[in-house]
C-alpha cells in the first residue's frame, strides 16, 4: 500500500473516533486545518469536517487540497467526498496533477462520486421565499485571520437566512438565472468586519466588534442601504490565558455584532427588492 494511504488508514482508525475532535466546534476544526503545526492535527481536522456534512466546510477543505503535506491533501479530498457537495468539483479538478499518486487517486475517486451524485440531483421544492439573497464579498478591516473572515461570512449567512421571506443562495449559484427561473428579485449583501479590539476592564478581558453590511439592488449593484452593529464579549483574566477561550470570545463578539446589525436589515432588503 502506498505510504501516504497507509498513514492515512492508520490515522482514520485512531482519529476518526477521537472524543476530543467530536467535541470541537466547526470554527475550531477550520482553525486546526489551516494552522495546525502537526500534519496529523490537520488530517484529523479535515476528516472531522467531512463528517459534519455542512456546506460551510467545503471552502476550507478546498483550500487544504493545496497543503504542503500529501496526507493532509488526501484527507481533504476524502473529506470532500464524504461532504458530498458537487460544487467542490472545480477545485478538485485543479489538483488532478498533484505530485502524489495517492492524492491524485483520491481526488479522482472524489470527483467521480460527486459527478455521479450531481447527475442524480433532483430539483428542490420551492421554498416559499419572496426575495433571494446573494451573499457577496465579506472582508476584514482588522488584522484578524482568515478563519475570522470565514466565521463572519458563515454567521452572516445563517442570520440572513433567519429573516422571514428570504432565501440565501448557496455560494456559486447563478443568482441571475435563479431570479429568472423563479421570478423572484435578488438582493446582494456584502459585509465588512470593521473592528475587533481587545481591551482589559478591571479583572475582565473584553473583545469589542463592529460589523457593517451593504445592501445592493440587483442587477446593477446599486447601493440601497447600510446597516451596522456592535457587540462585546468578555471573559475573566484567567480565561484569557487560554488561547481557545480567547478564539471563542472573538467569534462570540463577531456573531453578536452580526445579529445586532441584521436586526435592522429586513427594511433595507425589501427596499432593494421592490
């Protein structure tokens, strides 16, 4: 058996049932996949992301196809197969000439499985939505990591999806074609993480976040409104010594700021749609 596959097989047995990984949040797994110093940590994170069966894991796994370690690349390809999202096919095809034969084989297997699934995919039932939301660029105006931007985008998608009467389109979907097919208006929402600042207040460590969203009328991209929100999250000085606790605190501050901003979004979305 190829060395990479042998190593991967061992890791699958040891890591697949790891209780620590089972307790990890999606954001923690993405952070480990991107920043884990040990390749085994990155392999574990990739496989766990595949198990989560959430579309939010697709982009981090696609990025991992370019990891410096072949076992991680093979794990990312295997995880995308488990994830079952056909939108990963273009990214997989870009890596068909990987330097590792084992990785190339896994990528080919994943592409075949996803293409087969895509061919059988049936048209979903109407959602009852009156407005389609296209999530545009979510940027970072702070010095934070890519993981924070990813968390900002996923939280924004989730909160936008909770607004009555709207449907958030999946990344990569042709919004114009969907608008024509379903005879529904499309509104694009872009966002920016404006501030993420750490401070100390007495015995507590505080993260303050500010986010801003811009609502665009489509087609044409005309700006129809902006909404912003701020929030804070705090922990004890003792808790601040834990890196994972601090990372969670940053995510909580961002999520709360997103919720604050999007409470004022429905009016701007309706104005852009009609």
